[in-house]
């Protein structure tokens, strides 16, 4: 069963099963997504995946409690574009840890941080390790875009280089909030990453070798990818794929023993 933290009363937390119940902390971003998508994309997609996961958790023998969205993240790579809100890495880490410590005080010993912003997964990984070290809980990091995509929806070029407001994110927004997409502004926004792969032997935009880039270095529009390939139908398929994977991950976390229960 999936429910939302803000709907519980303080008395409800007395019934938390620390060995099975999971607190889900969504962390996202409010940042520019080119000329055609709103700045809320990362938060919208995170919320959409979680809401869709609820159907996959019906009848589960544990509870998932979703915290209020921590929507603003570390987005300074988008600072050149108006509308972007950003928190510094040290401040954001402290914020996440403070919130997580409140979750622990409320009785939870299992926490999933679900990130939907490509600019901060490393910081999420640091946070969950700190929670294990400091508090001995089972803390897990995941990114909504890390669950992969259904086969056959997008070509290899778009899957690799359409990293920001391209076909994938635009498709999901068309499905979730189509009325908020500026259809007349949808275009192909080629990635400098593709040219780097073609022209350089080892240098890459991202991956095991990566450049410390700002978004305008990748495409001056602020979007990266071919958004003209987007469809609402593809977005629905992507959303359900991620939601079912999230539900499976939550079930795994519920079953996995707490650190104190392992030899």
C-alpha cells in the first residue's frame, strides 16, 4: 500500500513496522527545460512515477509512505537560464539529512531516496551512505530515469544523447501534463555530446570520463535531444515501465534485512 506522509496523523506513526515499512523521499529540481517544457519537469515526472506505482503496490504486505516532494535541487548547471532555482551542494545535503533524521525519529528504519534530476545522483549516493554510517538504517538511492525504457520506443542516439527535455522527457510530459507543453516550440535540440563522441578518442560529455559542463555548452537552447520524436503514447509506456520497476524495488527494500539483523 502506498500513502502520503502529510495524510497521516501523529498517532499513525506509532504503528510503523520498522522491519518492513519504507519511507520514500522524492528529490527533484525546478530548472529550465528549454523553450517547450515547464521548469517543473523533474518534480512532475517524479510525482507521476510514484503515483503510477501505487497500482503495482496494491495488496503488498508492507506500507510505503511518500514524503512531501523536496522539489528544489542542485541545478547550478542551468544557472544561465531564468526560472532555474538551485541550492548549493552542501546546503542541499544538510537539508536532505535533516529531513531523513526526522523520518528516523518517526520510526522508520528503511528509506528510499528517489531522485529525478540528472545533476545530483552523486549527492544522493553520499546522503544514503551518511545515513547508514550515522544511524544504522537501510538507506537506498535510485533515480527515476535509471529504471530504463521499454524497448523500441526511441533510437539509440536519442536514448544516449537526449538527456534533457528531449524525446523521453517530452513524451512523459505530453502524457502527464500535455496542456502545459508548448507544442509550437518543440524542436530537435542536438547534443554536443554526439559531436564529442565522433571527433575525440576518449573524451566524452558524460560517463566514466566526463566534462564539467553547463547546459549552454551542450545546446544553447537549454534543451538536449530530439523532442520532435515525442508522443504521449510513448510517455505513458515510459511512465508505467518506471512505476513497475519502482514497485519491485520497494518490495525488495521491504524484504531486505536491516543492517542490525545481518551478521
